[in-house]
C-alpha cells in the first residue's frame, strides 16, 4: 500500500487586530501590536471584499490540492510548471468561492447538511464518480463503499499500534474525500446562484416574436460604398484631444480587474563563444577516439566521464526511445560503427553515436517469479536448485510460489517501463536476461545472495531494438564568457542611466530594447523567460517608480541577463490611454474618415448620384439580408452589422445614404422584401427561444467578471512566487 502525503487544509483566516483597543493606552503593547500588524501585512497575498488571505492559508490550500493531484495521478513530485498551474487554480477557486459566498449570504442561499447528504446518497454529482468509492461492476458512486471506508478509517486511526504506512494511506484517502465533499458544496452553491441569476434572462413571448421576425424578414438591396481606403494617407489626422475623447467614449472596453504595468526591457541571451565551441570540439574529438577504440566493458565509463547528458543504458531499446537526431542515424549504421561528432541545431548539441548491437526482441514479456535468498550465496544457490528440481518435476509454478509464501503472479513488462530510466546493474542484468529468454522456459537470474527464478510465459510484438552508446554535449558558454557578457552589459547600463539614454544607445551597443504593455500581476514571467520572479517583484513593487531602471537579473536557465525599465503604472480600474493608444487612435481616425465621407454623401438623392462620387464602389445586388445576421459586403471584404440594421429599418423602395460601417460609408436602395410568415411554425419559435435562452445563459455565466469588480479583488501573489 503506497504511502501518500497528507493534505493540509487548515483554512482559517488570521485575525490579528482583535483586542488591540484594550491595550491602546499601553505604549509597549501598542508597539508590539503595530509590529504584528506590519508583519501580517507582509504576509497578505490578496484581498476579497476587503478581507485578506494570508500566505500560510493560501499555501495550505495549495498543499491540499497538490496532494489531490499526486493521489489521482500517482506522482510523488510535481514540476514547477505544474505547481504554478495548481497555484493559479487554487487562487481562482478561492476567490470565486468567496465572491459567491458573499452574494449567496445576501440572498439567503445556502447548501444545508441535509442537501449534502442527499447528493451523496443519490450520487448526484459527477465528482463522486472520481472517488475510489464506486461499484466495481457499474463504475457508479456507491455510498455503501464510502460508509465502509469511513468506518475503516475511524478504526485504523483510533486504534494504537497500526503501521504508519496504513495510517498514512487511510488518512490520504480520507483527506481526498473531504476535498471532494468541500468542492461539491461550493459547486452546489454556485449552481444555485447561477440558476437564480439565469432565470432573469428567460425569453418571453415578445422577445421570441421579435427574434423570429429578425430571422425571417428578408430584404434585397443595391448599394454603393465609399471605402475609408479612398481617402489618402495624411489627408485625415487626429490630435490628442480627439484621441482622448474617443478613449473616454470606449473606456468601459478597457476595464481591468487588477493592476498592470508597462515596461521596456533588454533581454541578453548568453551564448557560447568561438573559444567555447573550439574547446568542446577538442573534448568531443578526444571522446570520439576513446569510444571508437574502447571495449564494450569500457563504454559506460567513457560516456560517464564525457559529460554526456544521456547515460549509457547498456540494454537494447526501441528506435522511438532514442533522441530524434540519433534515431535518424541508427537505421543506416552498421553494428560496431560510429558517427560524429556532429551538430544537432534544434537542441544545440554536439553528438557522437556508436551502434553497439542490433537485435529483434519482444516489446512486452509476460513472466512470473520466485525470489530466493539465503544466508550466503551458496545457501541461496542450493535452495534455488532445489526449487528448480521441483518445477522440472511438473509442479505448477504458482503452487510452488504459494508454498513459499509468494504469489508467483504473472505480470507484463513492457519496453516503455524501463526505456529512458536510470538502471542499476541488477535491473540491467534482469532486463537483458528476460528479453532474451525463450517463452515457456524457466531460468535463474543471480544477484549474489538473491536469485530470481523466472518463468517467461509469453513474448509479444517482436521489434528491432538498438544498443546505442550516445555522447550528447550541450554547446554551453564558459564562466569566462558569462563574466565577459555580464561585465559588458553592466557597463552599458551604468553608462546610460535613464530610459531615454538606454534606448538611444542600445542599438549601437548591440542590444535591443523591447516593450510589453499591460503586464498583470497574475502573469508569471517577463519576456517569456523562466526564473524572472525577482524582476517581476521589482516591476510591481510600491517603491518602483515610473522611469526607474532595474538591476541586472540572471534569468532563464542562468543563460539570460534581463534589465527592466518601468514606463507606466496603472493601479486604477482601466487600461491607460497609452497602453491602448494605437487602437483608440485607429477608432478615432475611422470616425473622422466616416464623417468626411458622410458629408460627401449628404446631398446625393439616389444611387446613380452616389456612384459618381470620387472613390465610390458600386456593388452588386445583395440579397436575403436579415436583421439577425450581419451582411457581408464582398466588394469591400467586410462584415457590416450596422448595414444590416439600417436595411431592416428601411421601407421597401427607400433610398438611404451615409450609413457608417466598419470599412466604408454606404448608400443603398431596397429593391425587394420578404415579410415574416403570417403564422409562425412552432419549430421556428422553439428554435428562436432556444437561441435566446442560450444567449441569456452565456450572459448569466459572465456574472463572475462583475463580481470580481464588486469584490475589489487584489492579487499580490507575485510578491511570493
């Protein structure tokens, strides 16, 4: 039974100001309280509705979820990328549960213990099927299996003398169950709130009638377009006041839920110098000579001393288990031959490969074992020979195993289970033995004081396997190269003290200044580099001011140098104008172009007159235009919702000019129409109602964005991770 880590789920908020007023007149205690308050403020990781979450509480929740992932995936350790994803999920779930709980309390929504018992009794939650408490035949959640486990858990954890492994196992499963139970309660409350909210969006008969009419009423038009591209570049410009006015008009589109920063930065990749490459070439040439003349017994030692990133396995493996650049070569190599050194640019390595052997071997082997051990090698060998005699006499293998208190159960060993793994000598010896042992035979595999009696029952999927010795060396930079690169960059930054000076001199010095706008605190890196935590903290620190230039940070895999320059801080509720200036300026420019073209069209009385305007494009007849679907004007190459609305509003035969679209100003005349059916089919009404309800449900789902704003959520995890 595997030992699993316990999930820590304390979940209690720290209350550090209780009773502070009682000591207001005692100076010493006042100082202590102030110090405590400051210490607590440095432990805040964020706020929801003004209430802080402490870093320890958050870490406990992360630990809880991490252990759930480990339990369900069978992993003992999680990579940093996985941990970052877990921290994001835990934060999002924590914030959303707090937001929902706040709203639910105001509405009187709760999930009672009786409701939870009913959900568990009936298995009415998809999460329950993810637990171990399921029916072995149906796979459905089985409440009796849960109750049986809880009884066993109470027995195991209350009775003294239980093995630690057993207690840990039951505790981990119990904690997993408590996590599932808590999650079901949170999801049920969220579902109640969302269901209540969605009811306010349900389609009514009037809206259904309008939706049906918008689908069925069609009109045909002939149109003329004055595209914005007809105006020459430079003929239309906008000044700062016009851009500012447009920004104010569109401001709600730029709402943000967390602080952001605008930065400029220089990322210097440290690369191997010519001298570094020459040194590696010399070392690889020497290794290649040693490998080419080495005996099979010396190969592993040569590769180990070479600094290769790939160890010598000493066992045949499938072609798919080899690095791609090596796999491309082995098919054409003769056994005993050697290739390299050769460059593989995709992984920046120099390589040598020697094909030691090639053989046809099973991809999977079914075997059964009896393990024999004794006081010494002689005693072990005597016992093993005795067992072999019994087996040779016809006694069933599993019967002999059971007699020796072993199972003798047949198991499958596949290539994927050992390829790419670090194998000790015993494992290597065992794999070599069983992959070459014929099916139906029983043999001894000796490991000193232990002998494995192995019966190979089956061998399947015979494939070509390769015993390959590989020397793969990354083309790394030396310490001298790092120091020289760092010193050069440091001198440049010291000589150019301001952002303007850095930008003015960077290109000449061989550096590139890049920029990022609206970086949020919930991001995890700068410039797409790993290990930029310190640079990220500097960027968002309260005492970092616009115009400041950071120190030099070593990032990535210690192979990048990074300097950050802060160009804007936004701690408000909207993106700054500067961060969206290009978009806003484009919108303001389009408005001005549209106004100019609308002025040109102001006096035209018909399509013929509109078609004579400078830059006009006469389009073909456009048919079957409905209010519910934006018309696509193929002559302009643009989808135009505003044109669909104008056409739907115009009477049959009417001429309309000056309609502002996305890509042009339009004039059109309605030449035909098709009215909605006098009697709407039930199927059409049901389809329209379903679409309205689906749209309403999606709108209801977006409520979380509103709650984030109302909850005044702050996220300061970047200070800790």
